[in-house]
């Protein structure tokens, strides 16, 4: 094990090899996703697919890790900022910068080992989870919100892991028809939701911990479904009560063979005109 990774040797004797071989997609590299990118680079992940069509704005500087005032003035793309951050930690990292909506390049998710979602809407989460199930890839969702409570505010958030064969976000009650309907009435826009760097950091760090637990043997306890709720007012993260309610139940939403597996899969070169790097990528199915 190289010197730079000796302090995380408890992750296992092959952890450096395992983490460096992982292909990780991050959909949304804003306040939450930029934290994830930074921490995965520190861990030793080498191959990244970064999806985000936006560029840095003044309002991002309170939480966008790696962004500078110059990036705002030059309208630097968020994927470029995250890529620069990753390569500053690990110059040998292979980073794809996909500067369009992820749906336009969804085939680049096919051969990923995990998908991190840091998106703004329930519809986007639903589409990402469906795609992850199609491609048989674990999906890690993070998000936060700030809501008024009388004359104060409440800060909350979630980290959810869903995997093929396990409970989905519909089962967990996180995705619901009424929430998507309410969002549609607002034309699907997230709006200017309050966001702060520390809450994004807590959620991203927790998600990266879940990811590390998936791929390295540092802890015996492992679950195929994780639903953690963040209470920003008490600074605590705890398992959702919904998990206890769903104990012993199976997911009824992705049972049909028509809902699982990529029906259009053929081995192909994973390249994209919107990326800064190309890489031979072959699907798993």
C-alpha cells in the first residue's frame, strides 16, 4: 500500500486496488456532488463520470467546493471545477466531464460501479433510480432542504442507498405521487432552495462512507437498503423509521423482467463528444 493511503489501511489490504478500479458517476456536481468528488479523490477512486450542464454562479460560492470568484466571472462549468479539484488531488485520475443533462448521455452510466445522485427534483430522482435499476447499478441519493417552522427554520436531508433486488425510494416513502404532482405544478423547478455548505458536507460524507462500506471489508454490517435522515437542527443522522416498517418486505415496483436490465445493451465504446476524456467502457449485462 502506498504511503498516501496507509492511514486508511483498515479498509483492507486490497482497498487501494479496489477503490482505484471503481468507476463512479456523480450526477450533479454542485453543493453536494462537489463534496462527493473531493472525498472520493482523497480515498483513491480513479475513474469519474461527472454530469452537470450548469456553470458557476455567484450564489454557488457559499457551498460549491473548489469554486472561486474567478470561476464565476468566467462562467466555468461545474464539471470543470470538479475535475480540476479531483486532478489536483490525483493527477492520474480519469475524469469525464458531461456538460449536458445526464439523460442525453445515460449510456455512460451502464458500466459504472455506483451512481451518486445530487439532484434538485423528485422527478430527477425517480428517473435516476429507474435507470440505475435498468443497469443493475447501486444508487446513492443525497439531498437537503430548509423549511420555515413558525418564526425559525428546520434543516433536514437524506442519504438513501437503493440496490437491485432491494427496496426502492417508492417503498421507503421518499418518492410519492403527491410530491411529484406538487413539483409538476411548479413546472419541476427546484427554485432558490436554501443551501448551506455544512449540511451538504455532512450528507456527502455520510454517502461516501456508505460507498466505502459497499466496496471494502472494514465493517461486517452491510445492508442492501439504507435510508438515513439528517436533522440539521440537532446535528444528528439516524436510520429512518420507515426501514423498520418495511422490514421483511420486498420491493413490488421492479419485479418484471421488463423493468430490470438494459434492453438495449450491446458492448460499445463509452465515449461522448461532451467529455474531456474517453475511456473504453463495457456494460455489465
